[in-house]
C-alpha cells in the first residue's frame, strides 16, 4: 500500500484592489470570502482570517504557507497584505508565498472561461489593473494546457492606457469601465480580479518551484517610480505585523 499523500493547507488573501479576497484550502476543500477592501482591509483582514481558519479547524501552525498578492496594486493594500502575512507567519513559524497580482488576474480570467464551458486550451492573457492617476498596470501571460502552467510573456509595467500594446487574445482586469475606450487592442474583454481562489490555484506550482520564502521576505511589489517605503510606512508595516503576530498567539 502506498503512503497517503499529506493534504496541503493554505491561507490566501489579496488586498491590492478595492475588494478584500480571502480563502483557505485543506486538500481539495476550499472556502472563500469577499469583504470590502481599501481602507477597511487593514482592520478587517486579521479577524476574518482567524475566523476562517477556526471554521476550517486549521491552526496557523498547520499551514504549508501563507499565500498573498504582493502587487502591483494599491500601496496601502499591499502594505497591509505584506505586514499581515509577515506577522501571522512569524507567529506560526510558517513560510509565505508571494504571488504577482497580475498573474492572479490572468488565472482568474482563465478559470472563468473554463467554468463557462470553454475547453481548457492554450490562451494568452493581458492582465490589467487600475493604477489610479490615469494609468494601468499590465503584464501578458501565456497558459499552456499541456503543461498546466503559466509563462510570463511581457514585463510588468505601468503606463497610460493608450500606451499598452499586446497581441493577447484575452484582456482581463478591472480597467474597462474607467479606461475601456482608451485600450487600443482587439481581443475578448473579461472583468477579473486577483482573487484569493486564484492565488490558491497558483500556489501548488509556485510551491513546487521553491518560491516560498521566510516571513521577513514578505515584501510588496511596486512598479511605479516609488521604490522604497517611507519611514512612516515602514513603521505602519511594523505595527500591522506586530498586531498580526500577537493575534496569532492569543
């Protein structure tokens, strides 16, 4: 008799947009939750996480990793995600698994197509997120159905909508209401966000690639000109991380 494969346990969350998305997975069992994001995510994330883990009977220390959207996205949201991931991971002594939010958008778009009855075929996706300030974040990805894997096609960038160029067959993201007429590209348009469920679908492959890192390496990905946190922002991250660590060790 072959040994039983241990079930993988994940906690995932994304706070990079105006939506706070959370999920926990225990083997094939997945539970998701969506809450208001933005400024509310900093106060609502930790209680929601602890409540979901308790309902799933999954102590923090039992997790394989804490999966989070590292950006690009809202600066405040990214700092919240990184600080909470750090604090919870430190308190439970588990690693973190950072995931690019644009890759999660591409995965969510692919999943919507499959759930809608389309074949799980090769597809090219240009992922787009609203960067505010009259700009969008973008990156292109290619899905291989044979390999069941994503490959980056273009570098992450931030630009005016008119300057984005891609030959992807699917445009996915949250930019169409604000910037749709300014995107000068053909292709199917799919409203999609970097959901925690998408993070969970991406997690096993990223885990197998050895991309989980220690808690202190839970850092935001900025692709605007801003390359470092201010002193005030670093202090805010430390305070949030300390609160998360304390909450994980009541």
